[in-house]
C-alpha cells in the first residue's frame, strides 16, 4: 500500500511541476502589481480560472493528501521516536583545565 502511495505522490509532484511551469505569469513587474492594473485589489484583477489553474489546485490537494498519508504510514510502521539526533552523540570529555579566554 505504501508503495502505491509513493508512486502516486511522485507522479503528482512531477505533474504539478509541469503544470506550474506551463502557466503564464501574473501581470508583469512590481510597479504594475500595486496600482498599475487599474483595480482596487493589491495584485490586479483576476480573470476566470483556467484549466491549468484548476489542475494546479487539484494536484496540490492530492500532493498534500499523499504527503500526510505517507507521514502517518511512516509513524505507524516505525513508531514515534522521541529521541533526537543529538541523543545518540557522546558527551564531550571533560578536562580539569578551565577554558582560556
């Protein structure tokens, strides 16, 4: 089951990258973003949602769901460990000399 979720997760992430790269930018530079578009909104007027925009939203939701699913599967199969990386290191050796300043 975990393998299927990983495969779906990788495929959705690759598709999400492609969909985002295919989209056009949001109306130019910073000067046009704040007032240059002739609208009262901060980043200019928004048109109708395109097919690529809808595909981005769907892919993002699927990506988040598979991420959460994989995280839950990982904690259930391996158990939640409270230990940190630093708990596995040894303590530095103490010397009788004071530190030089």
